[in-house]
């Protein structure tokens, strides 16, 4: 027969694990918090090396111009 103190300790550990898991799930599903984290990471990345960000913006601008030109020509 298990010792009641051991059983209670096991229950307490299980509750703590469950609480930690639920907190992690809540953090993952908290969209505003996740957007803030992503924004901070992007800013840190840009501050470290802006060249890839500038290049991506240039490519995006060219893509938009290409789409606009294709739409205008198709009319």
C-alpha cells in the first residue's frame, strides 16, 4: 500500500505540472502577447542586420509594381 505522504507528494507534483502546462497553452493562445513577442524579435533582428529586411522590402515593392503593371496591361 502506498504511503499517504508519497501519494500526496505525487498529486502535488501532478497538479503543478498541469498548472504549468495550462499556463504554456494560455501563453501560446494569447494572440496580442505573441504578436508583441514577434514584433520584438523582428526589431532585434533588424537592429542586428537591416540588410535582409531592406532587401525583402525591395523585393516586395517590385512584386507590387509587377502586379500593378500586369493588371493595367490586361485592361
